[in-house]
C-alpha cells in the first residue's frame, strides 16, 4: 500500500522530465510513493522517458498515456486521480523539481499532524537552475500553524497563489467532496480545485519548509503561450471559481476575488496577446463577466477593480486599456519610488543615526531619573520594555489631544468599576494632561520609558488611532516593534467611508469597532483589511454616548485636513484650493445675511494638522475662529452646533448621530488628500446635503437656517436606518462586552 500518489500532467517536456523524475526517486520515502505520470498526447520524446523510468522502477511508476492532447492539465490530473490508490496525493509539474527531501517532509508533516492538507513553500527558479538563482520565494506564513480552520486563515489563503504544487492532500477528502479539475481549460483550473479543497477543509496545516523548485516562464509551456483560448475559457473558469469560493465566502468576497483575478492575471495577458486579437479577447471577457453577473462583480470593494468592471460593462475598451496600463505604470512607479527611498535611506544612514541619537538624548533628559540615558540607549530600548504582564488596560487618543473615543471609554470603565488597573496616555505638555489629572484620571506621560513598559506589557490597549507612534512609540527611537503583550482594540476616530485598507489592513486587532451595517459590510467584504467576524464588531462609537443635542448660537464649519498642507508655508497655504474655497465660503455676504437673520454666528475649527493657519481666517462679528487644540470638549462643541459644514471630516457622523443637518462642501480638487479619495459621496448626499460650489453650499445653509434648523424628516429616517443602534447610549457597553466576550474561554 502506497502512502503518497504523485501525479504529473505531462506534455512535450522531454527536456525537463528526467530532472523531475531524478528528484522523485532520490526522496528518502520513495519506496512509499506511487508515481503516476500522465502523458497528454506529447509529440516529442516525453513518453519514451516515462517508459524508461517505468522499466527501471516497475513497483513505483504507473504511467498513463493519451494519444491526443487536451490543451490543459485538467484531464491528465483527473486521470491520475482515478488511478491513485495512496492515502495522500501530491501534484507535480514535470518541468519542475523537488527541493532536497521536500516531498518526504510533506509526508512526515501529514503523518505527524493528521491534517486534511499540508502546505509548504517553494522557490521560483530560472530554467534548469538551482535555488542559488531563485527569482522569488513563495508565501511564508508569519508563523507555521497546524490543523487550523479559522476565518482569518481562510481569508489569507484566498489571496494567495494556488498552493497545489507545494502541497499534500488527503485523498479521502478529495473523493468525499467529489473534487476534480476542470478539463479543456489552459489556466486557473488549479486555483479552482485548490480553493475548494481549502475552504471545505477544517484541518489546514502550513509549514515554511521549502520543498519545491518552480521553473519560472519555461519556454514552450502552456502558460507561456498567450492565445485567445485563455479568454475563451473565462466563462467556465468564472463559474468554477464561483462554485469553489461560495462554499465558504459570501457573494461580495467571491466578487472581490474574481474581479482581482481578472485584473492581476488575465488583463496582463491582454498586453501579451496579438494586438489584432485584443478586441475579440475583450468581447470574450465581457461575455464571461456578463454570464457571471456585472452587478455581482461591482460588489468588489477594490476601487481599481470596480472601475475596470464599469468600463468593461460599457464596452469602452480603449478607455479601459488606457486605465489599466496607467494603473500598471503607477504601480511600477510606486515600486521604483520605494526602491529609491530605500537607497536614499541607506545613503543617509549616518545622518539618520545622528538624528536618532539627538532624539534619544532629548528622551533621556526626560527619563534619566528612571533609567539613566546610557542604559536607555546603549542597552537597546527594547530590553527596557520586556517584563511580566501587568494586567493594565491602557487608553489613548492622540498624543496631544484627548476628548475622543478612548477618553469616553475610560470614563465608562472607571465610573462602572469594570477594571481596576487602568491608565490614560497623553503628552505632558498639552492642556488635556492637567484637565484629565484634575478629573481623577490615572494619566501616564507619553513617550517615557515608563509609558512604553506599561503599554508593552498591558492586557488591553484601547486606541482611537493606530499609527505606529501610538501603538509602538519606541520604534521612533530605533527600537524594533517587537511583540507587545497587549490586545489591540481599535475604537476608531470616526466612521470609515473610504478605503483605508492599505493603512489599517496591516495591523492585527483583537477588536475593531464599527458603527453601521453599511460600514461593517464594507470592512468585512474588503479582504485587504484582514478582518474576521471574530475581530470586527458592530458596537457604535464610544464618544457618541456623550453627545446630547442642545441649541447653541452657532453653526460649526470644520473641514478635514490635507496631508500636502500640513507642513506648508503660509504663502503656499493661502495659494491652495483648500484655502481659496473655504475662505470664499466663510466670508460670503449671502451667508453672513442668512446667519444674521437666524441669530447665529459661524464658528470655524481647523483640523489639528492645519490649525497653525487659523490666523489666515480673521474674526468678524459673525465669524469666530478656534484652533483645534483650544477645544476643551468636542462633545460640547458638536452637541451645541445647530448645523455642521464640512467636506470629509468624520465628525459629520457625530452631528448626524444627533439628527442634526450636515452640509458637505466637496469642491473639485486637482490635488487630493489620499484618505478622501474614494469617499462614499452618495452616502453624504443620502444623509446630508452635498454640494461642490460655494453658491450651492450657501444655498444649502440658507435653506436650513430658513426653516429654523428644523431637521428634514427624510434625512432623519435615513440616519435612523444608517446607525446600527439608533442613539441608545449603549455603545460603550457593547464595546466592553465585545472585547471581553472574545477573550472569554469557550
């Protein structure tokens, strides 16, 4: 009885197959291998080599031959599965090789862990070359795992290349689930088989051992010849993917993966196709997408894929190809820029070390009484971080400002005596430090060794921002991030309405809070956030519990920041589109008349990143200007505002939570802040009033003041539907319950 059946789909590989067979017969477990090479109608000397090995190893080689080729590996692999008798199955390409004793390692791992599937790693190498010429190293898990079945594991596997050539499968599962490869297609049949097996499995093991040498772009291989048939197969392939992915994931994530495959795998092949065939290939792609469902594909949360599908649906082929090529060019440019920055960083290393030393001296002056400067720096900062778990719950908003979700949650935990060891972190030199101390908070000064050690070893960290300076502040001084003990609970700063996955998706969360079903769906269905139903929770924002609608004597104007203006000179700020548009609005005489008639004034509050330019907006009888850092309580500021005028600021949802009107002034910008790109402008129009001109914004404000700020019943109804829990004041309770529920034993 064999332990492993190795199946090879072979077609015209006489120049390579001997090397493949040599690596098989040298395996320490070769006696337990049933080798099934399937010749799919080769016209060269492939069959003769197979016969020679069958004669040399009659007890291990069991070849199959077809007289005519099928055009893809599906039929020969299925024939191999029908002949296989071993407990486990490995699929190998005959132009590749096993690395060292790789397949024996796979067998040993399978026997040790008794998994459904064991996935290893491979090197991509040049034709006939060894590992010393590796072009790439395949997927390595952060940490090997054994017999896992979690959503996060399967979400990660969804985005990986097919694992089929570095993997051992339990054959009884293949038969139980009736799995076979699509036949007659030249691509993606491996992904369909592979993904369906993975998503049906409940015992998945990943090891980081390299077991396989994959030949990159072999001359004459099926996948190296781009023909129209690749696109003729798309309809069948899309339906195969739909079937494979739907066994585990919802429709939105299936659409995400299919659209991503179209962009990353099939569209690049269009550029390699005979130009005379491009339109025909795009027609075939259109038919495949139409059969799958354009509306389904448009559920993708990737904005690039969404635009590709829109242009394809409209058959705007020229614009589509220009958009795609521009997307690829920008991707290459970003890669080149990263490489240039890395080179510049290396060149500037002495300067950076000097700056770090200078900063460390500044730090040392603050903490010398605790540790001493020499020990802080020369013994490596991280050594001062490690310690025993301290049981603390640590809370933090911004470095220089509280009054956000962390402060609100701290108050709830303290006042309800939920946990006795709590601390709030903020800079010592800001007004909120003394305010919180006076209010009985246990305040810890930001960026001291004491704060770092407290944070590194605490039980839970509750943060409204997750920048590195917040969650691993010691890295600013040259120390590695390490592996802090805390569980990160992201309270959020607002409600996400654009794609922030490139920033937020690289963190690992214990709990990630959301406030509406619409936001929740957008996050869970965007695989780049790497969120799971266990980590993403529908709770509401903590600070919303502190809001209480009161009638003030002002409307609030508070646009969000622009990254490119944060460090600008005043002259450049005054010349910006941002300043020109907001200045024109704030001092518009028609707006002044509407405010005077309503008996209110305008309060302008600039974002903290651009509050240094507050002096560019002079005060008048009707215009009052406040700097961000001078706002004592944002809850009071928002609760008493009769109306908010903003562009993309997250505080608009606080005002909407109070069921008060919001006007969104989203004027066209030649240069845009990255987090504003892709914002859900339709949502702004649904819940508030969106305009793109000063005239339109003035008219919208005047309409609201003209009805004495009375809320629009239709907008209120939409807000009621948008917020998951209305305004029941129980958001903080739900957050704590979600955090503790996940940590409770089951």
